[in-house]
């Protein structure tokens, strides 16, 4: 594809194996239920992963809801009335083309085959050629709801959060007295029975989405589409992802869903090539019209000034928490030579880092521990702080660098004399002596200086 963008190899310093191993070793992400051998493409987020994920959600919510007057939140049910999926088109058309290797019977997405095996042979048993003709495979995960296990209880785990916003459009609009344009935002789990799952948490069957449906006057939709493309790309810069790792890619006309008049993906230059991080779509009035037709309810907006009922058009920025998580780790990963050693450091923005300040007493003993604990209590009221007094100070710095902690505070024997501690900066490794009385301000100042848009 020649779209005028840089097609050079990814500049990411880590490959997916390095990140998967760091994520496991340092408590970010574990293979799910590993004591039972794991479960295909299912992952459990560990203590640091939970914090990082929360920071992603919080930054998104702040930018999409808290800082605006025109967007409100929603949490809809994961398993809802199956009629939702009929109306939305997912029951009939949420399909991927599935092919099977004639030799080993492994199954693949036909549209991914060229990437997985450029010579056209089977990725599972290289050298053999030949696949069945593609079959349409529905990606909705289903379950049976209620005590009777027959088809009458068939229901679906939502494959996207978006439909919650459409079916609640009127309730949100009237209870919040919203006027056009306005948006409804939601963060939550979605499920897709993906044919192939790979690249760690890039593509899984259970994942989390952050979506916002922005309802506007039909004649303003192109302008809002442009607005949200810029706004969303800027957000990735604001959480510290380097601009050279990101690009906007407009879908070709043949890629577009039939109802969409424009879709642009924000893509990341992953180690295996460019891949989608977020999609921004101009969905027209398709969803509201479908739900109005199927439910028999009116899903319009009454414009008092114009004295007419309007079916708003919708701009949808739809992002995935897990893909952003993976992108942040890949983008922040760095290795540098320090003397004879190689230092691994995650250069995460303080907005995103799971720990902002680590308190590291030089050693664990009766003299240092009480003072270090006091310092910890002061800091935890203001920052995400972690206390660590196990192992040598060198190893503890190394660990904090690897989990992306911007500042380490060392309490040493001099602290007993001068009531001061040392602040070590993750990126420069510079050390600064600061009185405990001024520690909070010094940390704030340092963290601010490290919060740079890239
Ligand atoms: P893809 O083409 O990669 O399958 P999509 O275009 O189907 O993605 P959307 O329906 O636009 O994805 O969903 C919005 C976002 O949700 C995606 O940009 C991605 O970040 C996330 N997402 C979608 N499917 C998955 C998945 N299986 N695992 C993890 N994240 C996902």
C-alpha cells in the first residue's frame, strides 16, 4: 500500500517477546490461569498492570468527559437483549472469512493470510499449500441465560460497547437535557471470538474498549469527524507516545462499512508493522435508524429552534485499552549502556507510570526504617508511591527503571543528620539532595518536568 507514509521498519526498541517477558517478570501481565497451562490468548493483569490500565482509563475519561460540557458517561450491560445485535447487524454480518488448511486443518482469517505467510503456504505447516474456500464465521461469543439450557435463552456477550450508547440515546438525552451536539462515552469489556489471536494482548477474545458516540447535526458531521481525528491523535501525544510511532490512515473506499462515509484509523508502528490502535468513524445515522426501525421507538432529537425532529449523525472514536497498554510498553522501552552494563528503562509519562515515586531506604534497619516509613506516608497522600527495602539499592533502582518509576527517593544515614533525602531521576539518573520538608514540591516539580508531549 502506498499511502505516502513512511514504510521503514519500526523504530520500536523492543520486540513483542521482550515486552511479553518484561510484563510477566515485573507483574504487569500474566498468562491467564498459568497453573493450568494458561488459556489461549487470555491474560490476567497483575498489580502493576492494573495501575497502568487505570491510568489509561482515567486519562481518557478526563479528556473525553471531565474536561468537556458536551460528553456524559454510561455503563451499559455486557449481556443485553439479543434484539440489539439483530438490529445492529452483528448477528447477520459480524463475520470474518475463515479458511482451513487442507493438510493440518488449522484455521486462519483469509484476509490475514498474506501477512502471516507471504509465500501463500500454511503458517502452521509451512511448505504445504491449499485451503478450503472461505466461509463466513460469526465472531460473537454467545451464552445461555437463565435456568433452561435451550436456544430460547441464547444471548450474546457484546462485541463492542457502542450499541449501549445508541439504545440509551433518548434516555441520556432527556435525563441530562442535552442539546446537539453531544456525546456519550463508555469504558468496558467487549468479547469477540477471533479466529486468530496473537501478538500478546494486541488481539484477544476478551478485551476492553473506550468508545464515544458523538451525536451532531447531519450538516456538521464532516467538521466533527475532522475535529475528533485531531483531538484523539493529540491525546496519544499527551500520554507520552512518540509521534513517529503513530500515524492517521484513512480507509480506502472499498474498506469502508456500507454505512460509513469516512473512517480513519490511528495506527501504531508495531514491531511487526503498522496496526490499528483506534478507529474514528463517521457513521451517519445508521445505528439510530436501525434501532428505531427494529424497536418501533422514536430515536430522534427534537430541535426547538427549527421545530423539527432530527436523526442525528454520529462520529465514533473507538479505542482499545489493551492495545494502548501494549503500545505504551513498546513505545517507552529503552536500553542504554551505563558503563559495562545495559540499563533497561521504561520511559513512561508520569501520567501513565504505575508508580510515580519509590521510597528506597539504603538498608533495612532500626535507624532508617522509621524515617523512611514517615517519608512514605507523606508521599502516598499525594502520589502513587511504593516502598521497597528488599535487596541491594542497585537492584532496586534497576527494578524501578524497568517498571518506569520516574523518581526514586533514597533515605540514607545522612538523612538522620540533615533531614534530607536524595531524589533520583529515572531518565537522567541525576541525583538531587532535598530537605524532607520540601519533598512534595520537589517531586511535583520533577514529575511535571518529565511530563512531556512527544
Ligand atoms: P481489527 O481490524 O484490528 O480487528 P477492528 O477494526 O475490528 O480491529 P473496532 O471494531 O474498530 O476494531 O474496535 C475499536 C478498537 O477496539 C480497536 O481499534 C482496538 O483497539 C480494539 N480491539 C478490537 N478488537 C480487539 C481484540 N480482539 N483485541 C484487543 N483489542 C481489540
